């Protein structure tokens, strides 16, 4: 458990920032498109709302793409943290939800690296959301 929480205060604050961002901003904008397309749910069939959700979701994923530049392999630095686990699940939904996505090579590489971790296989291994 403690290894997933950085000892360095700056890295810990960065981890907490990403955890909060994923739970609030990313989850909020991705919800409608995910429930419409990734896990079809009655009542999530408004094409305009789906399009807006996809647009905003893609914009948030572009933030992750930019943030991964020079981070050391993980979102909060050079070691796996709780933020990577939360983002890994969010990225799993992103890649498994069927819609046209922008090219985000850092996000793709980061997700694939997370998927290779032994503990992630049960959750991210088969490509279903």
C-alpha cells in the first residue's frame, strides 16, 4: 500500500491532484459517452449529448497526453502510484468505448505499459470496459 503513495511531498501532491482530476473532471465528461457506447444503458441515447461527451472526453485525454511528456513513465513521476491505477481504469474505458479517437501516442504507450503489470491483467487484460 505505502509504495503506491509517494514519500516525496511534491510527488504525493501531484498524485493527489491526478486522483482528484480523474474522479471529478475526467469522470464527469466521459460518463455520458461511456454509458451510451461503452456500456449501453437505457436513457443514454441522445446523439448530441454523446457528441458533446466525446468532444470533452477527448479534450481531457489530450491533457493526459501532454502531462505524460517528461513525467518518467507514470503520471505523478517515475514510480507507479494510486493515480496510475485510477487513470488506468479510466484509460481502459477510453480505449474500449467504440468511437473515433484522436491519436494520443503517449496515452496509448502509458496504457499498454500499465496493462503489462501483473496486477493489472485481471482488470485491463481483455479489452472490455
